[in-house]
C-alpha cells in the first residue's frame, strides 16, 4: 500500500535572481539536487509550504517505482555557500493522498540507450501493470525487423498493438540493465545501415519541425514584450544547441 508517516528531510533555501526562494534537496537527489530546486515560492514561508507538498509527491514516486524510501542524509554546512540556508522539511502522505494517487496514474518511465556508433538514441517506455511490476515496451521497429527482434516470449500491448512488451521488472535499474542487453544483442545486431539512416532522417525532420514551432513561440513572446530580443536569441540558440549555456 502506498503510504508513509511523517518524515523529515534536510534541504536548503536560497533566493534566486528573480527574488523568489528556491528549495533544494541535494542529498535526496544527489545527481541533480544541488543544481535544480524541487520547488520555489514568492516568500520563504510559501517556498517551504510548497516543498512539503512536492517532497510528499517525490517520496510517493519512490514507493510507486518499487524503491525503498531514501534515508535522510544531513547536508554538511561546509558544503553550503553564502545565501544558502539549511532547513528541515517535514511532510507526510495523508494530506495529499488523493492528489498523489491521481497524479501517479500517469507516471511512466523513459528508458534510453545511446548507440554511439550510429549517433542515435533508442527508447523504451515503462508502464506499471496490475501486478505491481513495470512492463517495458518497445515500438521503434519496422515490419521487417519485427520478425528479427521478437519471439514468442514477447507480447503486444492490447491498447497499443505496435508496442511490444519486452519484459516486466520491479525496479528502474533492472529495466535499464535488461534494455541495454536487448539493444546490444538484438537491435544493434540486426538493424541494417539503411534502417539507421532512415531513423536519422526522421529525427532530423522532426527536430527541424519542432525548432520552427519553438522559434514561432519565442517570437510571439518578443512581440508581447515578455522577453527582449537578446533573450530571444539566447533561447533560440539553446533550442538548436543543447550544449549551449549562456551562463
């Protein structure tokens, strides 16, 4: 059953350039918690109130993903810089139970594998089934590849018949490991050069169309006075170059 009693996790709060207050959980999310806030607020009180709710959502996500709740790990004061204020955020499941349950209905995983030789990313999607496991589904294949990629152990998703269920797992790490094996032993082994080329063409076509839409939206923001021409130029550069950073 998805539930947890009152828990306390360490965080720090910091005022950003827009004079709002960001709340970070670096020890709960060690890969990104120092760089990206979990939430923010116009005041410290509002920011911490928002953090209580967003923390509950995050902890529920761990449980829904069949993971153990992370143990609270203190933030060392010598890791903080000027303007960072340590806070303890207290939360529980019950106050947000109905909202969280509705939110989790749409939760799914994106499992990626980057085929470096072909400079292409391959993706599978995970959805939780009625038995509490995650069905890892794959739909990136041609009619010719279907015979080569799949056997009697694979089954179709009844709602999306083109999606093949590769396997069912308990945890995301297990899904990633098994998907890596599937790509390396099946997709890369049997996919032809022409297939890789067609996928690259499709991706570039999609990116061009998407960039056009993004540019149009950015230009509209300039017309409405929401951003400056310089800010628009920076945003357009970020759209076309993921590695670009103005800062």
